[in-house]
C-alpha cells in the first residue's frame, strides 16, 4: 500500500467518524450533556491522533522521495566513474602505481597495478655426515684402504628470486647456490622465463630441470630425507639449457612437458667455442606426462613429499617420462655406470663410471605419488637402453672399451619410499617416520646390482621452513659417487648417518 493511498484512506476514516458521532448526537438530542461532552472530547482526541499520523506519513513520503532521487544520482555517478576508469590513461593519471613490500611465503616487492613482482626465498641446509665406507674398495687399485668420513657441511645454500614482469602471465625464476658440492662457489642453477598463452599452452626458455625423473623435479627443500635416492643420481637428466613447451589440460588434471635441450646433466655446454667444440649437433629430448588422478587441488597437494596437511581426501599422481639423447661428443655429459669386469687386475663384478659419449640413450620411467591422512608414499621405475651401435662416427666408444658390451644394454632401477606422521598427542604434525628402499642393475658381472636401504625420523618445527632430519642409509655397493647422497667412491659398501637442519624462508 502506497503512502498517498494510506494518507487518503485515513482522511476518509476521520471524516466518517466525525459524521457518525454527529449523527449519533442528532439521533439522541435528549441525552445528558455530560455524555455529549465526553463524546466530543473523544472525537477531538481521535482527530488529533489522525493528524499526527498524517504528519508522520507525509514525512515518510518526503523521505522516500528523497531516497529515490539520491539512489538515481548514485547510480548515475557510478556509471560515469566506471566509464572514466575504463580509460587506462585516465586511470594511471588518477591512481599512479606505487610499490609495496611485505612477506607472503617469501619477501616480496610488487607494484599495486600487479604488473611487476619480485619475491625472494632462501634455503640453508646444515648437515653432519658420518660415512663408514669400509676399509677396501676393489675399484681402487692396488686396493688401498679407505678411511671413514665424518664432518659438517653447509650442504646447500640457495637464494631464489622469482616473480612476473608486465603481466602475471610472464614469469621468471632465478636460483643461485653456494653448495659444498661446488666448493661453495656461487653457481647459477636455474634461470628461465615462462610465458602463459593459456593453461593448455605455455613456453619456457633458459636453464631448468629437465622433465624427467620425479625425484629430481621435487624441490630440495621439501624432501622427506636429507637427500634424494641413490638411483636418482644415475637416471636423472638433471638440469640443462634449452626450451620447453608445456601445458595443463582437463581442468589442470593432465600436464604435459616437451623439452629440447643441449645435453642432459649439463647446463654449461656452449654452442660457439674455440675447438674442440663443447656440443655435438644432437639435442636431448625429454617428454613427460603427469596425471593428477585424485586430489582437490591438482598439482599442489603432491608438490612436496610429506603430508603436512593430513589430507582428508586422498591425492594420487601418475607420471611417465621418456628421454632420448644421441651423444656424439658433448664435452660435458652424463656419467654412466658400467660393469668393470674387464678392468685389468680387478675382481669379477663391481662398477666403473664412463661418459655417455658415443651412446644413443633411450630411457623410460613410470612414477606414482600418494598422500592421505598423514601417510605419504611415492616411487619410480626406470628402464634405460644404451646402444653403442647407433652412433656410426664412434664405433669404439668409452662404454664399449671399458665394459666390453657391444650390443644394446638395458639398465634398470627403482625405489619406493613412505612416510607417516606418528599419532603422538601434541606431535601429530611434527614427528614423521620415513623409510626407503631402492635398487639398480647395470649388468655388473655376476651380481644382481646394488641396493639402498634408508630409514629416518623427521621433526618439523615449522613445516618445511624449519625442520630437523635424521636418517641411516645402507648401500650394498655404490654404482656411482655423489657428494649429494653422501657416497664418496664408486663400489663403496657404505653405512651413512646424516643429521640435517634446514632453515628456509
């Protein structure tokens, strides 16, 4: 009912009441004077109430009209402001971009127009290692005794700078390191830019981790162990310099990667150098498919190894990779274990190391990762085919000369690891038990290969940002040496103890 209609209705009611009282007085002229006076008094009170109500209605009507007019003016002003702000030149003159800084999973500097952002992160890993390597090593002639190794290292010291330029679709990533493996010299580990045309198609160029083994692609700072499994050092293509085409399909459930790089396991080879050349004419090719089969946040929940969040819904990934490289003389190249049965004076069995020069390499890998309710597990299987007969310019390759293998050779490797947050009151998301087993076969004489067994305990003071890790590793006979995984020499029968403190921001 409108205010104007209500106003008229009340006026009509007032007139009707007055008329009714007057008719009652005319019909009963002989009534007592006191009764007539009382009725007149009631009528006057009723009329006063009606006048007061009419005044209130008039005020409400005026206020409503004013509000309607004000709403129309506000709507018109908003439309004008939208039109003005849609013009970039006017918007920038009215609201110039300024720089803000703060901390959000890293220290950042960014512009308020979201065109530029620079974020800084850092990692420090302080490690104590005791490696009981055994007194003898049959690869070291004339079987010199070896001493155990014990001491402290800054295993990794990393500084990461990342962000975007001009648009959030153009991102960059730079990581420099001063690790013990490089004698604490500063080295550029990663340096690349990435442009996102759309989720299904993106382009990346620079120095980056080749899309190969799952264990290598996981960041150093989010591992469940102080380091990666032993066989990652054998089968991983590590970093290289090149280009990547990749994308995310089916609501980011499926990711694909195609890398074309100079060579595997090296980002230092150059195209134009004084002779001898550092590169052959053959690029390394890597292809990887990653399927996020389960999980509410595809690609995020399994980006680190522990299940810090105690996921209430299971997360499951499957991955496949294929690597191809025909190494016809790259200067910096992959290290390949070989059976050292033909080494003069060596005992039957054991391993040696040679380069990939003169080899055509085809590698296949399958991987999975799973998390649920504080439990996590992941694993991989590798099959690598080494073929010295496919490189016509190098029939007598180092591989053939050292191993005596002239036909296609298959090398296998696999590992499985698991972790579980112990349900101790007050420590449900703090204390994690971890275990890993892995093995590799390089056709080393009569031996089946080498095995690695690892068990450990992690205490997460503040997630992966501040954690203390302890583990013990038994290696039956090392097929490769690596300062990262704590193996001083090939063929070491090692028992390795590690305690590591990590601080990251």
